[in-house]
C-alpha cells in the first residue's frame, strides 16, 4: 500500500467521468490491493461533495502535502 488510509491526496490528472480536475483533493477511505501486474486502487472521498466516493488507481494520486489529517481526539476519562 503506497498511501495509508485517511491520507489527504490530490489528483494527478482530470477524471472527466466524475467531473473532477487535476489538483482536486480528497481523503483515502479504502484500499484495494490487486494481484501482481495490476494497479492497486483506492476509494477517495471529500471532493466538493461529501456524498461522492470515487475509485482511483494509485498512479492517478499524489500526497497532498498542503493538507494534514486532523489528529485524533484526545481521550477523556469520565469520573464514575
């Protein structure tokens, strides 16, 4: 797996079938390993609409260094 889950990524090329452009960014939410000789894939969310999930080949993505994932919330201890 080249990109860990929940990594911010940017498209390296247009995806006209989804009306997405090179430079659009989203978050990896699923990884699809493929057999040798085939390209691994990812499900990406977070484009202009939170309801859109797009499956994209690894070669069409790059790490989005300008967007950092939010840190997980700090656990809170509840008094009992």
